[in-house]
C-alpha cells in the first residue's frame, strides 16, 4: 500500500491525501482521497494501535458494511387489470399485426 501526500495534482489543483490499495493475489488496487484532517486522524490512530493505515481502512469499511441492514429484495407490484388475462387468445401473426397496425407492419 502506498500513501501519498502530494498537495497538488498534475493539473495544479489542490488535492486531498490519497491512499492506494494494491491488488496482489486477492487485493485490489485503488486510490481513495480523504480530507487532510481525517487522513491525519487515521495515521495517528494506526500508529497508536500498532496498525497499518490499510488495516484501519479495511476495518472501517468492514464495520460500515456490517452495520448496513440487508436490502429487501425488489418485488414488482401487481398492476394487472381485471381477471383472466387477454380477452382472446391471439396467434403471433394476429398479435404482431395489432401491435404494428399503422406503423408500417403487415
């Protein structure tokens, strides 16, 4: 894991410190930008608890994910009208003719 604290991006804009998490055999490489104050808190916390910054970030992410209640599965509400489905059983050519009527269909 690489920690960078470059104050300016290549475009000359001020940027927050970033943490790169590399993916080697099961780990992903990504960069996250966090505010200076939070970055300082994370590094101080890591140092005080003999942890790496990566361990603190991983622990925090796991805690947030564990606190999230499981999502309810999506269920499409029933908007059918009446009972019995179609009034008449159409053949595919009949149904296609109705659908494309006036739109260049047969």
